[in-house]
C-alpha cells in the first residue's frame, strides 16, 4: 500500500517516538481485511513488518505499542481473561527480533508488559492521560536532543540553504 511505499519519507532516526497500533478485538492471527486484504498478512505479521521498517530506518528510536478496542467491538464485550491471553500472544511474537530492544515497556522497571491497552469508547480520560505522560517520559529519557537550543546563526544558515535549494535543488561537488 501507499503507506509502506512512503514510509521511508516519514521515518526518521532523530527526535522520533513511534507508536505501533493493532486492534485487540480481532484475533491477531486472522488475516487483514478491507483495504489491507490484498496483502495476505495477519495483524501480528503486519505489526512486525512496520516495526522492522522502523528498525531499519531508525534503529535507536523508541517504539510504543498501543492495542485499541481493548474492551471488544461495540456490543461484544471481550472478557478480561481473553484480552490478557491475546496480549500475551502478541507480546510473545515481538520477542527475539532486531526491533525488540526498541520496544518501550509500560513499567519503567523493565518488568512490565509492552502493549498499552485502550478503548476510546469505554476508557476515561485518565487512561489517555497516562499514555500521554508515558510518551512525555520516553521523550525526556530517550530523546535527549528534543527541545535543544541552537545558535541563531545555525538557524539562519539553514534558512539560507533552504532558500537556495528552492532556486537550485542540486549543486555540484565543486559548488559545495
């Protein structure tokens, strides 16, 4: 699909936190459907594919995993035991991959689960506030360059280079 082809344009190694998502109300081993049906993958394979792409383009960038629809589909509530078993299967499938070290655990001690479970139809603001705080915590600990000040002369030089690029997008090595 278009997103896979364009991913190299928006995956960057610096100043990035990535969030991988999957629908917890669906069996993770079931094939994708709707617009994704042309690729014969299940949710786990699709998520692993995205995580592999992120790892190949941004091998140090932190990645959070968010499972949506954690209470099930509308009118079809998922029992807590079924959710826990599903989350365990998905998390087990994320071990022993090159991207595994980039996955941020929920519990800062390193003993917690990887998947943050949310459901915007049921969960209150506190669940999403906790996710927002987790993202800010990752930003503070993993992205040391975020918010760093740069000398004004650097920003002026960058602006001049951007202006020059508009007029002449390519220059020779001699001009550089």
